[in-house]
C-alpha cells in the first residue's frame, strides 16, 4: 500500500423509526446503550429542537450497563466505570439537563462482565461470565463472588456455562440466564 493512501473509514449513520422521537419526547427520557463489537457507549435522546441527539464515547469492549439514582455503571474489558451526573437539579447546558462524567474506575481484570444491576443496598451486582458467578466489586481482589449455579464445582476463569443475564426482584438478584448447564 502506498503510504500516501488513506483508508476510508465508514461513516456511522444512526436513524430512528418514525415514532421514536415523539416517544422519547412523550416519555421525557434518553437511552444509554453499549456495543462491545465496536467498543462504544451511546447516549441517544433529543436535541433542544427535538431532533435526534447521539453522543458516543469509546471504551475497550464495553458491555454491561445499569443505572443508579444519579448515574450509571458500565463494564469494559478490564474495568467497571461509575459515571455520575454532575449537573445540579434544573441546571442545563446547550439544552441538555444531564452530564455524565466517569468519576471512578475499578480495575477488575478481564471478567467478561455481561449484565449489571444495583441491589436494594446500593451495591453493584454483576454477571462475572468468565468465572460463572454473580459478583460484586472488591477492594482487595478482582471481584467478590456472591453466588454461582449449583452445577459449577469451582470458580475458575473458564466460562463454564456462559452465565450472562441477570434480573432483580425486590432489589435482590432473582434470575440469571446461561447458555448451558455445564461445568466444563
């Protein structure tokens, strides 16, 4: 390849279904989502003129995402990030009423964190897919295990059942999903 050649990078194009903008306005909300395939965290909402607003940031293999009363948690390849809304109630800038800033990063190592939630005590609970368990953050270790399926004989970095989903009930983990019921 000639060193003067440039490689065309495909442009990102996001379009919304015809009712999405009116639905966002009616519900008075925005959506945050991640895509690990391209390593992006997106915030999708409305501009002050009610057009589609898309804000994105890059994080290596971002995946898990959950909200808190004033922010959100997001997992990436080796870390869990805590974002906080730094705006005071009623504060706005350029027509936007939230500004989420990464305030804390917890280095966990590669745990393949899929789903996340905050329990009734305000503790982050996440699906540690690599170790086939539910876990929380630890100040001493990569994670603190909370639960694992009964068919998992030991916690090992082997993704034995591909545990990946988490649902809460009354502020506590109640349901999980896995691809298989395997211990290998």
